[in-house]
C-alpha cells in the first residue's frame, strides 16, 4: 500500500480479509459539516468528501421526519440525499463497502415506533444495497471484504426490544446495543485528555488480543473543561496520528471514529492496513 487512491483503498487489501480485521477511518455525527453551531458541529468535510478521502464508517442520525440532525440542530438533508450519495459512490467504486450506524436523532427518545416505521419505509427502496446478516440460528462470523464489496454494512441503534434491525424477516443491520460481538469505547462526556487517550489506546491494543470482535473506538468527545468537540479534536486527533505511527507494524484493527477528520488523518489510519 505504497501508492494508492483514498477513494479505492479497500481494493489494495486482500479480499478474503474479514472486515473487523481492518483499521478503518470513521466519523462521528457525519452530517454536521453545514452546521454553524459550535456545540453541535463535528465535521468540516461533506459526506462525499469524507468518502473520497477514505472514510468507511458513518454515523448517521435521523429524525422520524427522515432528515439528518444532531440534538437540537436539525438539517434539511434528507435520508434520500444521504443514501443516494452513498450508492452513487459505491457504484463508482465497487471495491468499497461502507459501515453505516443509523440512530434516532431525537434526544427525548419518545418516538421509536414512528421513527422505525419511517426508517423501514425508506429501507424498502434501498434494501438490495444493504448487506444482510446471518440469521440468529447460524454461527456468527464477520464477512470478508469480497462478501460486502459494493454494500452498506449497517448498525441500528434503537433499543433491542424494537427489533428495528429486522425488516421483512431479514436482518439488514446489526444491533448497536447489547451486542457481544462489539467492543465499544465512547467516553464522550467531558473526559480528561490523558484518560481518554489511554482508553483509545487500550481499545486498539485489545484488537490484537481478541480477534473475533469488531472494535469501535471514538476519538471524539465534548463537554468538560474543554467544552466543545473541536477543542478535543484539536488535541486528540494529533495524538492519535502518533499512535498510528507507533503501532503501524502491529496487527491492529477496528473503526477509529473522529470529529473533524481530514484526509491526512484518514490516510494515516488506512496505511496501518499495509503491514
């Protein structure tokens, strides 16, 4: 992986590699580039720009009206605009797959059924574009790059009792919560910088020891003394760049979920797959 295109970087990986054994750049609150409120803004790159620079994990937060939002900030970006952008990118870059975490953006958490109905209505148009997971009776295993190429690989965040990750008797997404195959680090609420960085590092180190799981590692944080996502990103993003250089020759894996990602950060993460 000496010279490669960030838009097609998965084409440089062995197609039989299980997707949980890749080191993948991702974004937290992916759709906030147009947000002008400092507390809610977490990105400067548009959705397409993120995909073009190698981001392969997206955090998509939708209201029941099926528009992108982050807490009180509600956009005019529709679910159709998002999914059409993703599918056009995959059509142009068939070697790639995209992890998509889909979450109800309503912080009140009081409309899961209307949200589920609206989400499933959208899925009826895009079902064939999602990777469908094994049924519960089958032994679970993460698929290979070849098996998911050209697909959206989804996680759904509603409480498990709603079974929103099922649609028309097919499992179109993995549940985000209460999932024994996921190891999640998301200490976002005002952590001390050194504590947060150590948790980031430990999540990566764990990926070298237990290889059956998918490691999801939030670099992002807010609140606390620093107060805002950009303040944490300014420090943690640089520190993690050093971490990728330190661990580049090790068999590390997982999704590294950033605020304020850049093409330089994405490339540093991606290059760790060349060992």
